[in-house]
C-alpha cells in the first residue's frame, strides 16, 4: 500500500489553501495584494487551486510605484488576461505628480509615499476587510513572529506586542468596522519552498528572475538596472552583464546580481550555495537594523 | 532538500537561559537554514550577550523590543531543512507569558523538545513543560539535557535526569519520550554522535527529528471533513471544500452529513490537477456529492458508522490567554473547526496548578491559567475528544466585545451524567436518555430541534406556519383544540419526543393550559407569543415566528451568503 503522507510542499499547499478558503468564507470583502513577484505568483496558483473550478473570487490589487521593470508590467497584464483576474492597479498619483523618487526623498520616504501610503489608501478606497499578502516568516527576523491573520487597527498599523494568539488552524476573523486583517498564506514557506513549488507546478514567473545578458550600470559592488532613465554619473557607461534579480522591487532600488542561473534548477543550486537572504540587494533593509519592523508598524507589509 | 521530503513541526520548551534559542540557532545553522547575511547582521548587532564568536540565540530573538530587553516575548517561527525533512520550529520564550506561548507553539507541533539544564536537573518548570506538552497532545517528546559541557559530560548526571523526568512524564500520560545529552553551544550530539559521550549510544537530536514516524500519528479511520466553504461557480456545480481532519475520502464512499444526518455518497473529488481517486489528511480538497443535499459552512461529512459526538455541552481543558479574566456565565464566541457559535463557560470545575498539578477551586481564570471547565453552546457542535482528534477536539474562545482570542480549549471525553444540565435559552435535547433512538439522532435526521408553538385564535396562521416549516424540510404537525383540548400539552410533548415541531392552535386563551404545555415542553423549547405583539397579517406573523424559531436555534441558521447563491 502506498504510504499516505504528503510531501512537505503538498502539506504547505494544503495549509495555504485552507487559509484562502477560510478568509473567503468569513470576510465580506477580501483582496489579494499582488506584487508581480515570485511569491505573488505562488499565491495566485494556490488561490486557483482553492477555488477550482471557479475563478479566483476576489480582486487582485497591485500597488504600482510606477518604477517597476517594464517586463513586470507586461507579465502582469498578460497573466491577468489569461486567468481572468479582476486586477486593480493603484498609484499614489498625487505623490508621483509631485515628482516622488528615491533620489530626492531617500528610499525610506519614497517607500512610505509610493508603497505604504498608496497601499493604505487603496485598501481604504476598496473597503476591504482582509488583504492577502505574500510575506513569509523566513524573510526577515521581525516576520518570524507575524501571525497568519495579522490584525491591523484603523490606521493600518501593526502592534507586535498585542497580537492575537493563534492556535491550531483556528483563525480569529473578528474585527470592527475600519479594522482589517492582513492574511499571510505563505507564512510557513521558505524561499526555497517557493522555488521548488514554482518548478513542480510550472508556474509562470517574470523572466528577470533568471540570468541573462542585460544592459547594466556597474558601480562599485552594485549592479544597477538602467530603466526609468537612471541618473548616470559623469564617466559611467552601461555594459552588458549576465545578471538576475533576487527580488523584484522598483528598478532604482533593486540591485541585480551576477549569475549564470538560466534555469530554475540552476537558480536553486545558486541559492543553496550562496545562502544569501533575498533581501541582501534590497537597499531598504540595510538603512537601519530592524528597519523592516518599523515599516511594518507603520503599515507596510 | 528534495521535493519528497516531509514536514515536521516541533516546538521547544525550557526555562529562561536553558539554551532554547542557542539550540534552535544551532539547528538552523547545522541544517543550513541560516543565510550568511543574517549571520553577518548578528555579528554586527549592538547587543551581544555571549562571549563566544557567534551568539546563536540572536538568530532567533527577533523583535526590537526584545532585543532591547534581551528576552524573547512571543512565539517565533523558524525554518530549517535537511534532505529528509523540512522543519517548522516554534520558538517559545520562557518567562511570564510562558503558558500562553508554549500552548500556542505546541498546538500545531508533532514533537516537543524539552530542554533541561544539566546543572539544574528536573525543576518545577520541567514538570510544567511536560504537562503542557501532554495537554496539547504532542505525540513525541525529545528531552534535551543541555549544557553537558558544564558537567563534564557525566553519565550519572544524565541518567538521574532521565529517571526523574520519565517518572513525571508517565504520570501525565506522555508516551514516546527520548533523551539526548547535548551541548547546544558546542554542538555535541546535535547532528552526530559526540566523542565526549561514549556512554550514549542513541541517535543525535537531528537524526531523531529526521526519523520520528509521522504516518503512525495520523487517523485514517474516522472520517471528519468540516465544510469550510461551498463553491458554486455555476448552477450545476456544487463543491464542498475543506481540509480533511481525519479519515479517507474516495469517490463512491458513503458519508453522513451533519447536522442533517442525511446519508449520501461521494461523487467525485475534483481538483485543479484533475479528479482525485483518494484524499487523506491533511489535504485540502473539494467534494461533490451524489445527492442534492443542503450543506453549508460549519456542517461536517462523517463516517456514518463512526459518528462524532453531537451536543451543546461538553467538558474541556482551557488555557486562559488574556489579561481580562475568564468567568462562568459570560458570553463568548466559540470557534470550532468552521463553526462559530455563542457559548458560555457553564462551570469552572477547578483550576490546575501547572507546577504541582493540584486541583484548586476557582471562580475566575487569570492569564496563563489552566482549568477544567464545562462549556455550553447555543447550537450543537460535532466533536471528538482532543485525545481522539486534534482538529475536531479543539476550539478557541473569542471575546465578543474586544474580539480578542481569550482562550484555547481541548475537549475531553465525558459522560452525560457528569455534565451540568443545560441552562441557556436555546433549544436542547430532552436529556440524553437510554432510548434506542436518541434525540441527538433525531436531530441529525430532522435537521431541527423539536419545539412547541402555542397560538391562540390564529387557525390560519397555524396552517401557514406549518406549511412554511414543512417546505423547509421540517417535521411539523398542527394540533387544534376543537376536540380534547385538555390533552394538547401532552400531545405536543409526544410529538416533541418524536422530534417534531408541534403547533398548538387554541380557540380561546387558557393560561393554565399554556403553562402546563410550557412545563412539559421545557422553557427553552416552548414558544408563546403575546397575541398583542404578533402582527395581524398571517404572512407577517408567520415570518416573525419563523425568525423566532431561528433565533432560538430550533431551525438551522442559514449560513452566510454563498457564492452563486441567488443567481
Ligand atoms: N556552556 C554552555 N552554555 C550554553 C549552552 N547552551 C546555551 N548556553 C548559554 O546559556 C545562555 C542562555 O542561552 P539562550 O539560548 O539564550 O537560552 P534561552 O533563554 O533558553 O533561549 C547563553 O549565554 C548561552 O550561550 C550549552 O550547551 N553550554
Ligand atoms: Mg531565548
């Protein structure tokens, strides 16, 4: 007789699907935050599985800073069409009109306006009572204590000292008007789990994750993508470098890394070897130690 | 890590400074779960309590507030993987919030690592950890006797702890207890046998974690499928979705739906990846049934030969998790599988001193206290004891005002006689009798409770209400007083004991008769409406009565709007 035991990926899948269904059953207006990244891609697949043969029964919200990679926009729009997603794109237009960018504002202020503010505004405008996010507990230390159902007060803020205990798979969905729950169905997945799952499930991802010769600006140890008219200094010249992105943020703030990983198995090999946390190249995390925790308190994921 | 590796969830228990964080940090490091730049950030950290090169505990102590105080204050989850297994580790801090945190971490764990400082031996706290481990139904216990380097790796120290802890473990019903002489700091017996403990011949801690049997722990016999969400994208597809708590599901299999008690068969198990030929726990699946049955969230598919308990009252162990004390006869919301019902603690039997296990009288439950209690719910739940089934035997209590999760409960096996009689103003069974067909079974089949409705001078209304109830699928009968009026209360009672809703239609008011009917039916299942307050139009009045029957829990409440409904 075949042993009835799920592989760890299938066990994680079952847990995530349970979370998706629980939220759709208990909240009146859930939304999924979609960043176009690999974790979002996995979330979409899990949501498809949870509600098959129905379409994904909630809208998908992309907070667009307008500084994303061109390939991300293409990928997003194609996928939305293919899956019949109810895609909502939201920008902090006022800030953009005022010329918000990380060079003048600094990365923290820029993120606060184009991501955090935009997100909170979009959530309020949509009247959503629950928002799925793709954060994982293995990403960063302050996330290790995050709940799967993360309570946010009327201002979208997170209070790490006052979290609801979460036992078994029994989630507390009770909130008052104006309060919301951020839901993290991928809490227990690691970066490697995400890649494995993308591989076994054949999930489409933005090609930027895989290595290719790309025009880049090499400045010291940073390799900078040249989209959105990156301000090049005197004497600097773009060159073709074989790179990939560890995570997809805004082009200005996402460092690329040299890589030969053209396929998923090669990518995972590199991951295991380098053992570098995916956020290493994301400048925001290095501003101050624990900066992610401060952002989270303010409402950023 | 291979695609076919398995998932093991474990938690750690230990007092402050026993070395929990160090051990987890070490396991993460050894299992290559730590990324290099996180290690770098630990080395840069402004607080560093250790004298050695790397303080592994800083890998696990996360939040800013904690880093400032140098203590862990909340459950943190960590991940590590070896080629055989992926580990989800619940790191639970060891100080005041201890019970709450440990219970939280333990609730999903397959295994608990109980740390004991070799220099200190089995302390009161170690007993506490063993007790909570047993309370939360953790199957495997690995006792890590830590800091062996500080006692010169002496066997006698280890054996003494082994003997003492074992005696205690047995007294609280723990099985599968294994002991490991380790040094979390220096790495002995963590991943491979240590040369410094030649007298120890067992596996290393990590080997043990990689090999504990995960299949044996599962229940494949008693089907329990709590319906989470009804998926109805089109009129001709109706899928019941949920995560299998126990048992196996296969197409063609006979299942009973609760609370209706209807028997039907599984038609198919459709999925994104094609129809499944079998589903087993903990899979999340979609079930299509052969017959059109009315099932909503909160209902359960079970094996008709192995049904769970169906009742509005049960005994449970409770862990109180909130600053506001828990009290008997206060309203709480109780969430059990996919059902949320109003409930009360009908009685606090006693509080349990977690250090001595002594039972103490209590009229309140304070934060981190554990008690044996009795619960009464407004609607019946379908449950097993926690020992039998961790999913159908567990629940949480939510404060309906603050919305906080205030307690976690584990249902205990108990006999009807040992429980307090029901008190709440909802309908109830007329006592669990010795009858061959029990009220619970009648309820399961009928999908509603028996009740008596007393109407005066409203013949047409009686008829209309009967029709409405009948069309809903209820068993109902009108008794009119044109003959034998003095027998109405008794007749109604007979109908009630057969599981029916009796509508008594009286020509003229007779308070004495009404009172007798009420006594016979029982307060909570007797519906008498002041004729002055009932709308004069029959249609309206019948709606009012339907609503009242619903509110009292006689009729199954229609669950929230389902996708596809009403289209
Ligand atoms: N000598 C020795 N010290 C240890 C060992 N394990 C932990 N420690 C030390 O004990 C102290 C408390 O450890 P920590 O992991 O923070 O304990 P926690 O409070 O249980 O998380 C730290 O100074 C550790 O370096 C061990 O195996 N041997
Ligand atoms: Mg610690």
